[in-house]
C-alpha cells in the first residue's frame, strides 16, 4: 500500500507538472491577448512555486526534493513538447529532433530548474511542517522581486500590469506569512 501511495504521488505531481508546462507554453501563444499572454507565460516565479507546492505535500525532506524535481522536469517536458507539437505547426515527423534541439537551446534554463527545483521542494515542506518563515520568504521574494531582477539584467518585463500584479501577489504572500507567524507567536 505504501508503494502504491508513493507511486501515485509521483505520478500526480508529474501529471500536474506536464499540464503546467504545456499550459504555460500554450498561454504564451494566445495572440488575442498580445503582450499580456507572453508576459505571463515568461514569468519565472511560477516555476519556483510549482516545486514548492509539490514539496509541500511530502512527508520527508528527500521526497520533497524528489517531488520538486519531478514537477519541474515534467513541466519542462510539457513546455518543450507543446512547443514542438503539431499545435505549433511542427510536423509530427520532426517531433523527436525538434524536442532535442529545443532542450539543447534551453540548457541553461534546464540546468537552473534542476538546481532550484529540489531546493524549492524542500522549502515547501519546511513551510508546511515548521512554518519556516525563511522558506516562505524565499517564495514570496522570488515572486515579488522578479520584475526588479529582470530590469537589473536588462530584460525588462513586456507588460507593466503583469509586473505590478506579480509584485502584488508577492506582497500578499509576504503578508500572509507575517500574519501566520504573528498568530503563532501570540498567546491565545
């Protein structure tokens, strides 16, 4: 029974990751939404929220790391598969070579995901188990500060409204963490 539950947890996280990656890629192609669509699709912070949430479900740190990694690898696979699919005009006969090419072209992002996914998986577990403010601060910080980081490296966000919304979500996360922390420290 324990092996079944373990297998199912990894399968569920992998399926959610695939859906997340494919959905992110597809959302970025919605021409009717213009810069808004590709600005949202181009956000990095959700790719850290994903392993955080996956790790949040784990009973042990090593499993949290593994679930975070599975979530991001599956998301990358979903993103790349959608990019080189017939939905995007790539002939089915070129799928394998195109998938390999896009993986190579994005090896820096893949490497970043392989490093950060286990870390954010553990941070998610630490938040659930210990209400670690450092874990939550790392998540809120990456969400809130992403637009500023993009400006700092010379890749400003395409949409000011998306940047403002992302900062707002990050501030809401930080406010939530501070509220939870305050409640835990206040005697009832």
